[in-house]
C-alpha cells in the first residue's frame, strides 16, 4: 500500500504571479458590502500594469479598495496555482473605453449590474500548488 504524496504550497515572486494572472481570463472580485464579504465571478485582462475587470456588480457599490482572486487548480492532480491581488479600484466610466472592454470581456449580466473596473494592484501574492517530491 502506498501513501498519497503530500501536497504543498510554494510562494512565487510577484512577477511570476502577475504572469500567471496575465495568462488567465477568469477570476473573482471580492469586496465588503454592508459588513459582509461579496464574491462575484469576473473576467479580466492585464493591460499596461493594471487589471481590467468586468464583473456583475453595481458601480455604485464598488469600494475604493478591492481584492481580486485568480486560480487554476487541477483537483485530481493536486497541482495548480492561486494569485490574490488587492488595491484601489476605479469604475471605467469613459463610454468608449467601457464599450471596448465589454466587447472583449464576456460578461454574465447586462445593464446596471455590469461594471468594468480598473484595479491598481498594490499587493500581489501567489502560490504554486504541487505534490511534494518524496
């Protein structure tokens, strides 16, 4: 009988974490609203050192600082990665810029709950998930 390999998390550099985020397109916008944590699925693109996010949230409730979480986890293999970014967020209210991002980032809703944000990451943490080498 063989024991399953132990799982481990290894922290990655900020540059590698951003590279992982840049290579993905789906994440979660996380913020506080009325003393509760809200998590919304979102699409994103890394552009000029900023994260552009399209999420099903009302622009009026987006706080000054948000967290964005991205991961790619292969459960059966016990491998993958996870990255969390936090920083100031601003609603993109220029109609042309917002329309461009709505065309290029698929959304879940349309209308007042369809917001495009620009996040300026101040903290970035990332981890690779792997099986420990025995």
